C-alpha cells in the first residue's frame, strides 16, 4: 500500500495517508491568541489538510483535544460545536495538559477516512 506524506519536514509530517485513512499531526494556532481564536485556526488547518488528503470534516473518525488549561473547555467547545454542527460526530477525547510551547492554548490531533467524499457517503 502506498503511503502519502503531506508537508513532510525534518521532524514530522503534518498528515499521512495510508489504507484509506488520513492521520493528522497535532495542529496549533497562533501563540498568545485566545482559546477561541486558536481553536478556529486549528479547525481551519484541519479542514485544509483533510481537503489536501481527499477527505473532509464529515469523514472524521477521531479527535484528541489537548488544552493547556481545562478552564478553557467551554470556550473551546463553543467553537468545536459550531464546526461539527452539520456533520457526523467523531469519537473525541479532551485532556488538560501543559502547553507544548508557551502561549499555545489548544492542540487538536485528528484521524479521518479519505476517498469517497460525496455528500451522503459517510
């Protein structure tokens, strides 16, 4: 089976496609922005990477959300809920962790099916 790597760097790829599945690296927003702004940026990055891999948010299988501070849980969820409002919901877990870098409030790791992205082909 072919493995396709998207935006491969010295340390990691932003996405890897294998066997009809796309695996995304953790996506982060602009350090220092508020959690809602960072969440919007992260979800936009996820949309863009999924599109490049031949997928979309309605084909999400799993999301892991890492918050620097669980006090931001409700604010992050407001943005997330709007983003998944009209699509099938993936399985999801959210954890409170220390930030990987200073001033990153949220990081999201996602896995999605890819291939047939026609409406109704969930």
